[in-house]
């Protein structure tokens, strides 16, 4: 256990620290190789992990490629301007509308897509509107929070969702039916709690007269109009794939590549550049980090967590669901939600999936919302902070945590009550 934990902590340290620009995927692969070298995991374990994460990883790459093409068309900038214009210059309305936009982007393009694509657009528009630093901080923190708190409704909304759905063989429709209400409550609670927390920093009136017309930012009208039809067909494809028990990545990655080819035909994007700009490091990150985490499983960590879940179960379903959700949240906030979702999935399987299906969804809610308590909690947050740093916006750990630690628990509780 000591060796497995040491390998994991050092790997996580390098992923967060990124010395000399070391990529997160490279650090994870090195960690996996060290785990193999020290006998923490076997070669057979690597194949087991790859079988668990391949669909999730390829789906994620597809979602990001799709998001990058839509961003090149001007889709997301158009949506942000529409929401700003819709507010009529009312600061509170703009705050709420931007959160709704963030929730929609997270649902259909994953939380990481929201962090990578929407954050720089919102930051640019807020600076253009000459908002003061406190207002910019409020909008950015709220936007970053909603990206994770609203990433629950669909299997494709978060990498953790895809991993868990694949692990327990949960279908697209079954997942949606169970998570629709908890996600709606999570969005509602997020908006209310975020507005209460930041209400003094939100300007009452914002001069939106200087903003350009939404239609002016669309770079290819043909692809923009077609994108609505394509997204509807893609969503239909997910339901068809569920009926025939097909992997999510068939439509997520396959659809993205088809959309990229069509966009290339209409000269809306440069496909090679788009593919190169996709976060391929996430592929190595997923496989490498999960191999390292599997070493913790081999060392007995999942047995310990399974015993905690059994103890929670002894107090009844309500306590078990809330307890599992918060257990997942706390572990995610300390050791990142990617390894947490796998450890918790394995532990729940050890307890017994049948009769404990609700615990699987509680784990997802905890792994998606809990990471907002600390900057290291999720890949989306790390990407979000990296994007902001590139734009000259520095948010310290303390600034982040004093917001996250206050906002996360009540929102998670509301979502878990919705699950119950």
C-alpha cells in the first residue's frame, strides 16, 4: 500500500506541478511505468484498465474535436453574445443567462469543453465590457463551477460519466432517466447559491451597446445553419446506439470526424490543425493515471472504501446515497476525480451493484461536484486555470477554495436529494 500510494502521490504531484512544461499525459505514463517497475501493477492490469477507459477516452476526444470545429465556426461566441444581449444590460440576468449557457455547453460538449472553449470567450467579452476585476472574478468562478455541477445529465457530459456507464453497462437512456432530475436540481441550486455568494460583486447595470451583433461573429453561415441539424442527428444517434448496445465513442468520435470532414468541404476549418489541437495528452493521462490507481486497488484501498460503503448501507438508503456522494466528493477534492471515480466504481462493485444502483449515480454526482472544493479536483478545473493563466488571469488556491468550499456542499446535497 505504501509503495502504491507513493507512486500515485508523486504522479499526481507532477500532473499538477507540470515542471518545465511537462504534459499531464506524459507524467501519467511515467507514473504507470514506475508502477509496473515496482510491481504495483502487472501487464495484465494495463490491459484491464485500457479495456475500461478506451471508450470514454475516444468519446472525450470526439467531443472536443466537435467543440473545436463549432468554435471555429463562431457557434459558441454567437451563443455568448445572444445571452448577453438577451439580458438587456441587467447584470443579474446576464449572470444567470451565462450560467444557463455554461450548463448547456457542459451537458452537450462536456465540462472540459466548457472550460477550454467558453472560458476565453467569456473573459474576452467581459474585458470588452470593461467590467471591474471583482465582477470578472464572479463571472469566471461561476462559469467554472457550473461546468462541473451541470455535467451530469448525459453520459457524454463528463469523462467520469462515460467511464462509470461503461463499467456498469448503463445505457444512454437509462442514465438520462436517472440523472435528469438530480442535474436540474444541481443547476438550480448552483445558480441560487452562486448568485447569493457573488451578488455584491455583480454590477446592476452593464452597458451592452458596444457588443457586436451575434450574427457578425459567425464565420461560415452554411456550416452554422447545418450545425444545428447535425447536432440533432448526433443526439438521435446516441439513442440509436443505446438501442443496439453500441459504444458511445462510435457516435462521439465518428460524428466529430464526419462533422470535421464536412466543415473542411465548406472550408470552415483546417482539419489537420484541428486534430493536432485536440487534447491528445488526455488519452495518455486517462490510461496512465488509471493504471497507477489500479495499483491502489491491488494494494487494498478499494476493500477499505467498500467496507465504508457497507457501513453506510447499514443505516438505510438515504444515508447510503448521501454518504457515498460526499465520500466520493471528499476523495475527489483531495486526489482528483479521475482516479476517484474508478476507485469508487470498483468499491461499489465489491459491495454489489444489484440493489445499490443509486450508489453508482451518487458516486458520479460526488465525483463531478466534489472536485470544485479544490483546484486539483478535476481535469476540467486544471484546464480552466491553465486557460485563464494563459490569458493573464491568476487565481490563487486560497481564492479558489474559499469559494469552492462554501458553494459545493449545499449544491451537492440538493443534487443527492434529487437522486433519492
